[in-house]
C-alpha cells in the first residue's frame, strides 16, 4: 500500500468545517468571527509514552485525547487537527484472531481481548523476554488491522468533539504519533496559566492518580488485584479530555492547566506564571474508590502502639473486612507499593488529563452547580496565597514532605 492509499483509507474523512482539508500542500482554516486560533502539539513516542503492545484503538483515542486536553485547559473549542505518524508498517500480513503470546498486562482489559488481531499479536512482547529491554529495543510492526483500529479510536473521539483531521504526514519508522490541534476561543476569554490571584480557590476535576496507579501496576511497582486494575486502567488508556468544562470556565476561572505531568508539577506552572503560592489539603484531593480504599489504614495501631507494627487481628479496632495479602502490603510504608507510592501517584503521577484551575471564592457555589450540570466532580483542594511555592497539608494540618515523592519543583 502506498502512503497515499494509506492516508486515503485510514485518515481521510469529510472536513466541512475547513476551507480546504486533506489533499493539497496545506489545509486552509478560518476561525469563526471574534475568535483566535489556539494551537498545540503533543507527541506520543512508543516506549516513552505508551507500551509497544498498547491496544491500537485506545492508542488512537489517547493520541487525540491528550491534545484535546490542552484545548480544554485553554478554554478553547477544538476544531481541527493534523496527525504526523511514523509507522513500522508491514504489508500483507495474514490476520489471525489468536494471540500466541497472551500478554499478562492485558489480561484484565476486556477491550483488548476484543482487539487481539494480528496487530495486537505483532505488538505483544514475546513471552519470557525482559520487559525493559523489549520496550527499548523491540522493533515491532503494525499492519492494516492495527491501522484500522488506531484510526477507529482516533476518529471516534474526534467525532465526539467535532474535530476534523485536515492534514498530516506519514513516514516509515519506529512508531511515533504527533498531533497538532487547532481550537478557537475569544482572545480575551482564553484560560491562561498566568491569571491566578491571591485568595483564589484551587479546583481539580475528576479523580487524580488512577492512571499512575495503573502504570505502577504494569511496571510491577505495586500489585493491584483484578478488580482494582480494571477500575484504574481506563484512566491510563482512555483519558476523557475535559473540553466541556474548559468552555464553561471561560469568564469564571482566573487560570487553568491540564494535569499531564502530575498535580504538583502542573499546578507549579500556574503558580510560577502567576507569581503566587498555594496551600493544598491532601485530604481534599479527589481520588477514586480504589485509591481511597488503599489509603485508609487497614488496621490502625492501638494508641501508643508502634506506628509500623504489623497488623494484628487480635488487637485491632478495625471492623473492616479482612483483606488479602497484597492489600495489606499496599498499606505497609516499608514495602514497595506502600502509602508513599500512593501519594506519589496522586500528587506527581501524571497522565491524569484532568483540569486544575483557580477561581475567585465568590464563584464556589456556581462551580458546584457546574459540576452537577456536567456530571463531572469538581473538588476545591486549597487556595492561592501570597508568596511562592506549594504546601500540602495532611489531615492534622502538618505539611507533607512532598520532596519524598520526587518533587523538587521549588528548590
Ligand atoms: Mg497541557
């Protein structure tokens, strides 16, 4: 298949919103009256941003989703996108619906089972190979079944948000996906990082940490049971860009950013750009039931007991149901996957693609109404203060040691 056939078959759809779409040397785009263009690029590289055996449908979704998230953070309405893609393409491979090397990483995702075509087979790490080495060195291939699924995932999300693919480039090479997205927003209403005011409340949409938790499981840094992993994996593979929220926040939020690198890092960008500081309440951070459960002390020590003493069913005050071993380990601070890792996922994990924004306290009730209207939880997690830096308080009001989770943004 030629490059042109490939583009025609998998990446060409009608573009009624463009003056000129795919097929010429450049697309021609016109912002609506009163709007300016918001433009952003985001690249996903195999082995860095996703695993070689990533489900192609979900990868198509995520490739666009991370870009839509940047539009949401600007309060821009997404309109068009271009896609530059390097493909390790193999022609004429026979298709099969069996996977000879079942991938343990995929076994809990029902979606991937449905998509185990030749493409998935060719992308699966051969059984027994070291994962790290495979990630770096495995030169895998994609085929038409892979392309069809990738394209389906991409366009399903594009259609949902009214985004038209108006151009791009394809080349042969290690799998690399780069989208440039174009949105529109009235210039004075764009949500910037630099507008936070002392006294603003700090808000976060959705939940934090699930994507990082799922990734930690895939990397063997924590052991989730099947139910827990199933609950977290969508956040990692199919993030939902908060486009509708971004649009509603025009005229309400003083500043906004999407959380791609972790709450503290991305909030840090707002604080730096706005030259202000922040105080955050850890217990106010929105987390899923999985993280909430794991963060809750399983068997609180008796008063006066050693803080790190082993859970002892005979002396525990806990009335919670007994847990299996890996969940006990999940609360053991001294072992991998302990509470420090959970905090790290929530505060610094990344890949959340939620919005973090600041707004005057006077808009608090209005924002709760917006949350109800959009059916999207919004959590007020702290406030903007004079000065510099970010302090995260624990339940007792003491500052958490956030350097312990690798955070050195303000050093
Ligand atoms: Mg961003």
